[in-house]
């Protein structure tokens, strides 16, 4: 199969491309450092090069708005017959409830692919989008995965597949999602104090190699055509459970102490409605496509901790 991977040189994309090439697919990447070099925000300018490659399937890892999705469908129409878009579990209404942007009852969890979506679009504050854009230059000001999904799944000429990803961690994570825990446990054996509500809050995570494997598996499986899949680890750990796993990987001798919210130190999670968990059910991709992780969670954490330690050491030397 001829496959174009947009964003194939990034955090998740390198693993996707490696797996597809290992399975002997003909793969081209589109990115600033890719086989087809260009800016994702100017995709239409490179339509000729994309059509010349003549992909059977396009996997877009970095779609971030409805406008970008429209451009993608316009560029590949008449060529590729299938497209896969990487989305996020932030499309679910549970995200808006968590962010206190929608009133009403809590959403049942774990979230399944048919759980209600947000009624409100573009829920992230402009300041947060600006911060993310400083890290991910391809991100659109109008970031929202719901319009992306609509464009990809309802095109009359191209069959779409959508994968909704969790928080992705691992070596190469430019947001360093484990760094705060690692830094505390490396620096001191003093208690790690967590508010009761935050310690009990549960959400979906995925290790980068496993997420890349899920994307590559779905890309090459005919049964994925027209389908939506949640991707995450089978057990959605609470924040407290996650801290315990990281502590075990580090060999930390301190104590995780859970206290009433009023006695806890400031925490960014505190602004959210932590009664709303953000956990996801992944039985569909496992049952329909036979997906299973290739790295278990304890090894995934161990590798990520080692990378965070090395990153900190490199920073200290520069």
C-alpha cells in the first residue's frame, strides 16, 4: 500500500512511519523535514507533489481545525480513497463538563465512541492555544477536533477513519508530561501532597509506541474504514495511582499523602470539575482490529522516566 503520513517526523509520527515501512508499505512523509517538505498550514501549495506520490491512504497526525481538514480533503480528492485522522478524547462532552463549560449531569465513564460530544466548540483559552502553538507550530488558532472529524467522516468521495487519542507520554514528549513528578521524586523524599479530588481523578493515557502501533494497525486494517476508535491503555489510572507507578519506577522512598482539598497546595487541576472523570473504553479497537499494546505500562513509565532524567541532565550541561 502507498501511504502518505502527514506529520510523520514528530513525536508519534516517527513510530507510525517506522512500523508501516517495516511492514513493507511504500511510505512518504509530509512535514518540514519529510520526504515531501512543506508547511502543514499551506498544504494546498503542495497538492501537486502529494498527487504525484499517488497515495492509496493518507494518515494525518496533526489536523487541528475544520479548515485544515477541508484543505486536506480538497488536496487528496480524486486520488486517495481513504484518509485517517488523529483526533482526541477532548471531543467528548465530558471534556466540557470537566472544564466547567457545560452545565448538566456528569457523563458516564468510561467514555465509548458513541458517548455525547461537546456542544461547545473551541473550548481551550486563547492563552493556552498560544502556549501550545509555541511548541507545535502546525496548530491552528481555531483548534477543535470535532470539525476535523466531521470533514473526514462525511466526505462523499473519500472513506474516513478517526482515532481519538488520550494524553500521550513517552520519550520525545515535548510537553514533558511526567517531568513534575520525576522532578519532585528526584529532588526530595518529602511527602508528595495531593488533594483528594485530584488524586482520585481518572483519565486516559497512552504510551507513544503503543499509540503509534494503534495508528499503524488501524491504517492497514480494512475493517477500520468508516470507523471511530478510542485509543488508550486498558486501565485508566487515577492521578494518585499514576504517581504510585512513577514512584515505583524511580525507586522513590517518599510518601504520597492525600489531604482534603482545602489543605492541598495549588494545582492546575483544581479549577476543573474533578467529579467528571475522563477515562475511555478501548474495547472496540481491540475487538474489531485485534489491537494490543506492545509495551506494558510499567516498562513504558520506566523508559519515560529514563528519558526525563537524561533530558534534565542535558539541560544542566548546557
